[in-house]
């Protein structure tokens, strides 16, 4: 470490700044992007024609179209004026429930952290069990080779 | 619901292109810096965006999309790295340095940082990239990598310590305050 | 007589509690943690395990399999430290844990010693009334040691099947019959 009295936290900030500079975003080549977009378009077109086929079959059976976007647009046009009153009432409820929400969020964060820890713990356990299996297996192979060499 | 996302779900090419162009630097950058070569990075980038296309209906917002892309990219890269030996640092493509436009003020330091980051274990490297390329805080990194927050912090601390030590060993000329 | 019966009644749960205990007392390893380049310290008691279970997504295959595994568990404890040089820790550091595994109830399931990689792995299970109620694993490698203590009944076969889902590549290795464990 420095003996010149430089604050270690300054050194860390310098390193972190260097890292951010070094890790500025990198774009792929234009050729790659174009090729990727072409593949995505082709894939979407295939999926779209499959949906179109489903829609025409559904229409033949008297069923409404199923495109998400269209459903959202139709819903928006149907909204009546009472919605404003309802939304005001909902806002009041949200304000009243703010404390419960924060508590629930905290609980959720703890729960998700516990979930991550379980997954990590099982991963580590599995890794070490595999280590044991590999050692046993390699010892078995070595013994088999030794026997066959006799 | 984000308009671009809605239109992309409907398969509109222009919307898909907007999403790809908005996020490709993140995905490609993470892939390249995790895997070390342009070919592997392009393969992974394509794989991730293809999968994104297949899962658009389950993505709820642009924020969710960004999270999803980071998560899938880093997890796939970690899986790949764990399946093969450590990347051979000497085979890195010198024409496309891992770390984007090199700062003319200190190209040597930046190259050195790039090589040193490649020495980190996959999980630690992913944590560092999410922190310093994507500017995520430790809690967000923990969510992205499905990793306990304490492990994230441990990776950050240890990786910075490692980089600092290796830079000092290398006799970084800029760090004139470190007299040996 | 009544007082004697009360005393016996009170002693029974105490004596039962004093029976085999699958929960190990794990040291803090504070000094080693300082030296380690990576550390994994996980302490999941019954309440945290239950909480984790509520946040595992049953519709996700990995989460569902994890839920299945932790169903019979009362605790998972992990201490794993990685160092950047050989011999950063000594076997004496692990002796405080190993000595607990010579207590009644613990049976060594697997002991592996690799001269090639210098990796030693010991796996113990605690069996009471023909049911496994605990597992302990100590893995010692030149630059890393790991201690895992699982309290409760764990199915090692199910755990082994998860390996592809945790970012660990599927290895072409069948678990030896003796190591699969009769954990149910």
C-alpha cells in the first residue's frame, strides 16, 4: 500500500473510475446487427403467420381476435367517466396501505434473499458431492487399470 | 405497458429493431467481456436475442426486459465458462479490445485492467461487469445473478483487492503515489 | 410419588433433546475470512428455510425441484472459503468441526483422498431409527475448504439431478450406490 499518505479510499475511487472508463459500452459490428435483425424478422414473420392462421380459424368459429394490442386498445376506448372517481378512491386506499406495502416489500426482499441463499447452498453442496464422485471414480479407474496390467 | 414492447410482441420489425439496438451494447458487452472473443460473444448475443423474441409475452416492461437480458446473458456466459477451461488470455482479439474504446490518456492501464478482469472467476467477473459496465448496485446484482447480497459484496471487495494488488505488482506507471 | 412422576415427565423431553443432534457448531473463521478471496457463508434456520420456500416459484422447474429438496429440511449451513495460495488454512482449522463428527449418531458415508489433486472429501450422515436426519460434508482442497451441514432429511439423488440447473455442468458420472444415501 502507499506510504505517501494517500487515502486508500481515494485509490479505490481512482480504480473504480478507471474500471468504469475501461468498461464503457461496446457495440457489435453493424454487419452482425443487420444479420441478427434479419433472423429475428424472419422468425417473427413465421410466428405471425401462424397467429394469422389461428385467427382466421377462430373467426370462422365466431370467436374474437386475440391480439394483445388490439384488446388493450378496445379496452381503453370503452372506459367510462366513473373511472376517475374510482381511481381517486383507489389512490386514497394506496395512501392508507403504504405502511403495509413497505412492510410487505421488506418481507419480500428477505424472502428472495433467503431463496437465493438456498439455491447457492445447494449448488455448493452439489459441487462438493461431485468432487467426491470424481475422486472415487478416478480411483476406481486407476484400480481397474492396475488389475488389468497384472 | 411500453409501446415498443407491445409492438415487438406483435412481431413488428421496426419495434424489434428498436429493442435490439437499445440493448445490444449491454448484451454484447457483457458477452464479450465474459467470454473473451468476438465469435463467442456474437453467438451468445444472437442466442439471447432469439430467446428474448420467444419470451416477449412474459416480459412486462422495459425495466423488466433490461433485467431479463442481463440475467440471461450473464448466466449463459457463466455456464459456458464453467464448462470449459479458463479463457486463454493470450488469444484475446487484439483488434477488438475487450473494453471498448481505449482511453487515449492511458491505453496501457486499460488493457492491463482488461487482462486482469479476465483472470477473475466467472461469477466474480460477472459481478464486476454488472457493477462497472452496467452501474448496478449490489442489491440489483444479487437479483440479476440470483446470488446472496453478501456474496456479491464479497466478490466486489475481493476483486478490487485483487486488481489493486496485481496493478501494484505490475508497476503501473500512473500510480506514482505507490513508491516501492 | 407425584413429584417423582413430574420430574421424570420433565426429564424425558430433556433426555430426548440430549440425543443425537445433527446441527454442528460451526466456527466463525473470522481470521480465515479476512484472508479469503471468496467466501460463502450461509445460515438458513427453519424460519428462513420456510420463508425461502414461499418465494420459490413452483412453476419454474429449478425452483420446484429445490422446493422438493428443502421440504424435509430444518436447516442448511455453509461455510466455504477460497484463497489465492496453497496452505492458507490448516487441517487444525477444521478439527473443531471434525471432532463433532465422532459424536454418537454420525456415520461416515464417504471418505475420499486424492493424491493427484490433494482434494479430500468426507461425507457423514446421521441416522436415527433408520431415517437420515442430518448430513455433514467437509471438502478440503489446497486453496479452498467447504463445510456443509444439512439438518433434516435430504434426498441426495434429487440433489444430484439438479446439478445441470445450477450452472454446474452435467458430469457423466453415476453416483456410487454407497454415496447416494438412504436419506428417506
